[in-house]
């Protein structure tokens, strides 16, 4: 298998998937923790 060159393609695919996963994780908006002052204030919204 090592001499066939398939391992290079598999390695490249694994790196590409890892990079894709990292980019998605990095760009997903983080949820802010709501502070108690925000939750008790009833002036959110209209």
C-alpha cells in the first residue's frame, strides 16, 4: 500500500477534512453567556 501512492491521497484527504472542520469550528458564532443583569431586565425587544 505504501508503494502504491494511495497513502498520499488518503493523507491529503484527511488533512483537507481536518482543515475544513477547523474552519467551520472557527467561523461558527459563539454563544454569549447571558449575565443575570440582562435576564432580569425586561426591556429586551418591543
